[in-house]
């Protein structure tokens, strides 16, 4: 390792399109899970200004915290996930110094997988800085898989944050992916999908991404889902959500926005019932207002629900009608689909 260097990374956020919730244990451990997810042109960024022999400082702009990292054993406080990630990578605060700067294009709680994308980006700069790239180059799919596995390990196992597995893997891989876990198996299977440019253009022209301007608490919603499953609820609903993944994927691959939106609507109607807080009166009113325009085929709240962002699939030539109907209710966000995942470089 050099005495000083600068390493940067960019990792995409995501739209969870189908099957979200079936990737949450213990359901996926017992029944298997399957998710359709896609990365978008919103990103998490990490920079490591490494300077040998100096203290290790972390500046997270999203969390509004700057902290000198003296140990990575105590995970309390806002930097708990950062410390857990450093721990699984073998970072030594007394040896690996400098400043790590983290920020993203969307706040934590956006429903776009921000926390996991930040974590994947952090692992990317640590991977390069610690010299792991020599044996496991960052352009290899096996390396993306390992980085996603470590991000998942830090977040779900080391820190104990409730949630699924899709966020880490789609951020590392990028593109459009089916992400599976078979019952009784530990390994996560990622199947990248080949989307035709015309199909991508049709979906981009049809989807409105809306910030519903409500903060969400995904952890509590996911915990409610876990508790409901443990009490014997939701097995049938989650099974139906899994059954919709294939037809939603096929509609997406064809670029059939109408069928895609209608199937998303079916999936959202199911997901609303898996845990208290997944939807609320404001979100329901907003969605009904969009549907009443007659220009919306369907849609869903992204992530665990409760707030954040809503994806609405519209008739592309009537998009402006929907925007006008929802004016003042939401903030519209421009986006495109991102074909690439984690990118690490030295300026």
C-alpha cells in the first residue's frame, strides 16, 4: 500500500420491481425468495483519501456525522454499519488512516436501497485500498458477488439490521437482475437479464418516479412483516407475490408498459397487506388519485413501504396529465436505468 492515494467509487441505487418482501428471512430461508430489481441513475459515492500513519476519519454527509474511527468493535451510534463493514473487511484503524467520505443522491429512507448502496461503495474503495483487487479484480462477476455478500453480512448479520438481500446484490451487479434464494440454502443466485434498448426506452418513457415526501422507517415495517410471518400469517400472500415475478419479468423484457404496470398493481395490492405501515391513508389517496386519471396502468411504493418513492407506470403520451393531477402531492424525480453496477477508480 502506498503512503497516500485517493480511491473513489460509485454504486447505483435501485428500483425493486417485484417480489420484494419474499427475500426477507425467515420466509426466504423456509420457502425461498425471488426478486426482480433494477439499478437506476441515482448513486451512492465513496472516497478514501488514504494517508499512511494518520487517524482514520469517516465523514457521512447523509448521516450528518464526522467521526474518528478508533475501534471497530463497538457498533453503537450512527457509524455502526460503517464500522461493521470495516470489521468484515479487516480494516485496522491504527494502520489504515486518512479520510473516508460517503454521500448519495437520495436520503436514507428513500426506498431506493440507499444504505446498502453506500455500503457496497464503501467496500469498493476498501477493496481497492487494501490490495484485494490484485487477486479478485473488480471487473469480475465473482468479485461483485463477494462484495455484495460482505455488504449483506455486515448489514444483516454483523449489525443485525432486519431486511432482505436484493439491495446489496443489485447495487454490486447493476442492470436488471433476478435475485434468488432457495429454501434451505445460504447462497444467493443472481441472474442478470438482457434487456433490449427499445424495451428500456419504453419503460423509461412510461415510469414516473415520485418522492411522496414522507419519511419511512423500513426497519420497523420489515420487523412487523417478520413478526407476522412467525405468527403464521402472510405465507399465501408472499407465495402469490413470488408467482407474479415471472409474468412481471416477461412484460418488462417485452417492453409492454401496460401489462407491466397492471401486474405491478396486482403485486402492490398484495404487498400492502403483509405488514402494518407498508401503506397508509396518504399513500392510498395518492395512488387512487393517480389511477383516476385513467393514464396510469399501475405502480407501487419502492422498498419496504411507508413512504419514500412511488413508481407509477403510465401511458407515455399522457404522462403530463398524471403530473398535473399529482402536482403538490409529490416531487417528480428524473431517472434512467443504469446498466452497470459498482465502479471503482483512482483519479
